[in-house]
């Protein structure tokens, strides 16, 4: 017989799963949104403005928090996570100039496998080394198939192995580093750690240096939001739609839903749900960008998800969920 409390907990977990699935949809759509935004601006400017605007909007909802000592602590420790989350998004967006949104979605999710590999190398992992090596080899085969190495049909430049794929792999390693440097922050910053407030701080820590970098390497970066709005009024609206989707949907709404969900769900369960980002990316890329995958690429994507998912399940069985602070997509 279920008590009222257990029923309420079950309902809460069901809602948390639903919200995290919806967040995965937003992050999957973010790959398409980045392709649209790149039609009107460079990857560094897009990343910088995305973080700055998201951070400022987040602070609008935390005005009382700004005068507390916790706010100063958040800003003090946000710089290193901000560096790695900025690198994650810059390399991911840069890579989308050359590769497909579908490949980017599957290659990015490799960070879920890179983290336990690093932990195992330090002797802190919960999985057997043989399991991790097997999953890594399967994932590498999947990457090769996704990049068309064994495809029987002629592929265009974006579908073949290209610079964008290597940039996206760097993105996956940067995302792994972000997870590792933020894993202990809730304990360091106290029981009242607020993920939404910290994300606002790290967004600003990531955004302003990224914008400064954009001013040196991408012309007209400072007026990018105004330029995108002006172009939208003149009939070229996709870059603005893409940029707004990245800023509001992927960074603000998606992360807020993640924080709410992870108050109820264990990290291991959340890790599995985060993998839905990749098939959602492929689905939206097919709908909006007309991207298609051949049989070998479909097999490659299945191998990547299977390897990462199997590794995560083994971590759960070992009694230790993977450390997980999902990067803002």
C-alpha cells in the first residue's frame, strides 16, 4: 500500500523525467539553432553573446541573491568552469561550420564516456577498466561509421570526416573537463548550492572573455545582436531565431529544467536521459536541415549511444552514478 508521501515522490520523479526529456529536446534543437545562427555571425561571437545575455537574464531573476556573500563566492569560483564551458560551446559551434548537426550531436555525447575513462585512469572510477576499454573501442567504431569511413555511397564534404568532427571531439573533451571541475562545487559552496544562480555566474565568466576574444578575431562582433535583429526585419530571420533559441531555450530554459529534475533524480538516471539529446539532434536536423543518414551512419550512431549507455548502466550497477553537471548547450 502506497502512502501519500510515496505517491507524491513518484509523481515528482515522473515529472522530473518528463522535464528532462523536454530539456533534451531543447538541447537537440540547439544544434539546428547553431547552424542557423552561423548564417549571420561567427562561432565565437555567437558563443560570447549567448553566455552574456543568458547570464544577465539569469541575474534579473536573482537580484536579491546578488547582495549576498554566496554570490561573491559563486563569482569567485566560476572562472575555471566558465573557461571550460566557453571552450565547449565555442568548439561545438565552430565545428558546426564544417560538419552536420547530426554528427555533432552524436560526437558531443562522448563526454559521458570520457569522464569515467579519466576517473578510471586516476584510480577513482567505479567501472572495470575492461568495460571502459570495450565501450571506448565500440564508440570509436561508431565515430568512424558516423563520419562515413565505411560508407558505400558518395558523401558530401559535411558528411565525410572533416575538420568539424575534430573540433567537435575537442568540444567533448572540454565538456568532460567542465564536468570534472564542477563536480565538487555543491559541496564546496555549501548545502544551499543553487545551480541556476551558479549557471548565471559561470555564464558571465564565460561570456565576457569570449566576447573580448571575438572582438579580435571576428569583425563586427560587438554589434552582432543588433545586426541579426536588423536582418530579421529585412526578411533574413533564421540567424536571429537560431541565436534566440540557443540563448533562451538551450541555455536558460534547458538548464533550469535540468536543475529542477536533478533535485529528484539521481545523477546516473539523469546521465541516461541526457543521451536523448543525440537522437533529438538527428531528428530536428532531418526535419529542418534535410540531413539524412545512410545505413552505416545509423549503425554508427547506434554504436555510440549503445557504448555510452552501457557504460553508464555499468556505473549504476557498480553503485556509483557518474558525476554530472551538464554543460549548457
